[in-house]
């Protein structure tokens, strides 16, 4: 059994990231499993090593340890390129020259995650057309998709997606040369022998794309367990609860560490995850002894005001 932390070092961790990290760790440790730490820092504009170092200190502060890593995705470009080359050798990859504005104008929004279902516009470009377009702008690289993907999520049950209809050919490498999350995450979890991925349910709808990549790359997929999202209560009357973001400074770990001891933060998150009857201080080690997935709620969790006030 191998679990993993895979934070994106684009800022200080907030409660949403911590919640994922805690449940990943508890699930792995309660099964006697190992943990890997991988920094998802593919995008040099949005991530930094310094934030990665800070995330490690924060995980240590909370008592969430790991056995292997940190791996940095920024060091693994050669491996992602070899994966891409293998797909390209099978004729499954093609260049896409659509600009962001064109994609938004011409493609229907994806039902679940706000991304766009790609129409396949550049699928049939001739070599001559590709050559002419390459002089104007560098292309993104897309993967041809077909068929349905089905899997059973460890928390939410059966899930199915028709890749062509619900997602479309998706990007493996952006036009600026940055490898896409979908490729890197599947290639890495496969290569690192991860057997269980625990993450927020906002990523549930990207799982079929990753399973498709696992199959094409001949990698063994992990079990997926998605978890409810932590939401901030509405800011004003009539406003819906919303996703936590970096703007929620009070939910950031720097603010939390000023107000709470590590075991108080862990205890509050464990209470939200259904593992405690009261939000009392407790160590992660102690929690692992009695961790039960069946107690984790399925509904998204609205944060109590005292964690954000
Ligand atoms: Zn295109």
C-alpha cells in the first residue's frame, strides 16, 4: 500500500490542502502503508521551490511524515517527454493551434469542472497546414481520445465518462512547453508505484482521463478515493458557499499556526472528517489507529466560522 502527498507549491497550504493531506496520510498509515511526497511544480510561473520547502515544514509541523521524496516534477521533464513520445509513436498525439479565446468561443463548457470539451478542430490538419501554422505560433499537443472510462471511486462509488463527448481530446503539453497536469500525474503515480490516490472531489471528473493514460502507457492505476470539498461559508445574504482559495488568508497555515497548536488543527480537521465526536486536540498518529473511511462525509463541508473568522 503506497499513498502520496502531491501538493502544488503555488502558495502557503490552506485548510483544503491540509484536509487532503491528512486523509491521504491517515488512510495510508491506518493500512500500514508508505507515503511518498511529490511536489507538483510543473508551472514555473505559478510555483516555487520556496513554497515547496514551506509545505514540507508545515507537513512536519502537523506530524504528517513521508518515507520517500520529495520528488519535484520540474526535475522530471525528460520522463514526461518519453511518455509523450511513446503516445506520439502510436499516432495518438497531434498539434493544436487554437488560442484560448478560440477554445472558449467554439467549445461547450464541460459540465462538471468548467473546462471545455474540445471540438477536435485541429485533429485533421494536413502536414502542410501544420507546417504553415507552426511558423505563426507554437502548438499545444493533444491526445486523441475514444471510448468510455469507468471506475469505482472508493468514496463516491461508480463513475463513468464518455471521453469524446464529455471531455474531448485533451492537452498533454501546453504551447509554452509545460507538461499538462493529466500527463504528469498519471505518469508519476504509475512510475512511483502509488496504489491509492486520495484527493478533493473537484478532481473526480479528471480521473477518467488519467485512467485512459494509464492504459495507453501500460501503467498500473491506483485506487482513487475522492473526498468532499471544504467550503467557506457565504460572505453575504444569498451567496452560496464557495471553494477555499489562497485569498482566504485566515484558512492559510501561516494564520492558523499563530492561533492553534498542531494537534488542535489536526483535531479540528479530523472532526470535520467525521473521525472525532468533538474538535479536540489529537495527534495524527493517534487518529491513524481508529481511522475509518465510512465516517468521512460525502457532502461538501462548510467550514465553521471560528476557523475563518
Ligand atoms: Zn485546436
